[in-house]
C-alpha cells in the first residue's frame, strides 16, 4: 500500500548572504514525496467444517458398515462353531442344532459380505441430505419387513422344537432350536438397526423415520379386544 505525503521544502539562504543582498525568493515550494508502508498480513482462512449432509452421510454409512460387520461376524462364528459341533457331538438334538446353525448362517454370511461391499461403495459417494434421509427410511422398511419375518422364524422354530420333543425326532427338534436362536438374533439385529437409523434421522437428518410412525391399534374380537401396533410404510 502506498501513501502520498507532502513535505514542505524551504529554500534557505546561501552561505554568502551577509555580503550580497539576498535576492527575493519565491514562496515555499511543496514537493510530493513517496512513502511506502508494509501491507498487513492476510488473515488466516477459517478451518473448513463438514456440512450437515456430509456429517449425516458419514454417520449413516458408518452405521451400515457396523451392522453388516456384525452380521458377517455372527455368521462366521456360527459356521465355525456349527461345523465343529457337528463333528464332535454324538447323534442327538444338539448335533442337528449345530447343523442348523451352520447351514442357516451361510445365507447370513453371503448377505453380510454383500452388505459390506455396498456400504463401502456408498461411503465413497456422498449424497445430499434429502437423498441420505430417503435411503435411511428405505433401509428401515427393509429391516422392518425382516423383523416381521423373524417373528415367523421364531414361531416356526418353536413349533418344530415342540413337535420334535413330542415325536422324539432329534432332527426336527434340533433344527427347531437352531431356527429359534437365529430368528431371535435377527429380530434383535433388525430392530436395533431400525432404531439406530431412527436416532440418526433425528439430530442429523432432522426428520423422523419409520419408528416414529408406529401407532397403537386395537381391534374388537369376539370375547375381547386385540391390541397391537401398526407400521404404515410409505
């Protein structure tokens, strides 16, 4: 930055002014003098902060990775224990229980690996906040449908377990026990994933998800009233 200052220069008499009459001098002359000043240091730029959309995208995809990692780990553990139990256990319901666990979790393993690959791919492709919310609610719908199926698995397993005991059929009883265990785990897993997405949709997505639309319902039946909950899926 340059500033222009005016300095007044006065013409002084010469050294011999006392011997010769001084000639008239003109008025004082003002000459411009150029003065430089250092430029101020630039202010540091503020540290970049992630937008709400990026923050929500990070949390949502991290949740998907954690969920699919949990499912994959459960499948690997059950397959390992199931194969070992099948090889080391004598014939009986327990042996078929191990067989059922190992066989069921081959499907869980495939789903878990597919889910991990998809979550890794989605994490590298940020989306808008609206798109992220839509994907979270779509995931909640899938987990909700799976949770309803899990109840059927548990019920079917309990029926087979009971029939196996009544008929003294070790295979039916063991497979029924495995179905109850796997259905119970998947129910907890699916409901937990629904709740986790619901929690993220609150502070990050700023919009309620599937669980917020759960409504209690009651229907009159002969001899009493049947109560439950309804989940409208849009």
